[in-house]
């Protein structure tokens, strides 16, 4: 697979991933005390971080989207 995630997209994904992981494990909010929300946010956060690191988004590939200029 070729890279399809650009720099700005990677930064936003990484920030969102970190925020979701923080909310899931360190925020202490009552909503994230429930297992569904806690682990759901953690899974989405890890996926966001992973796609920002490898520069490949499978959903972008399915829909033919690219946010990077050099690919």
C-alpha cells in the first residue's frame, strides 16, 4: 500500500488519538468509567495513532482519497 495520509492529517490524527487515550484512562470522567466508552475510546485512539505513524489509512484507500501532496 502507498502512503495516503498527509502531514496535517497525521498531526490531527495523532492529537485526536492522544486525547482519546487521555480521556479513556486518565480523565476520571464518569462517561469513561463505563467499559464500552473507555475501551472504545482507547481502541479508536490507538487506531488514530497507528494510522498517523504509518501514513496509511485503509478507509482512504477504499474511497480513493489522499491528503498527501508527495504521494
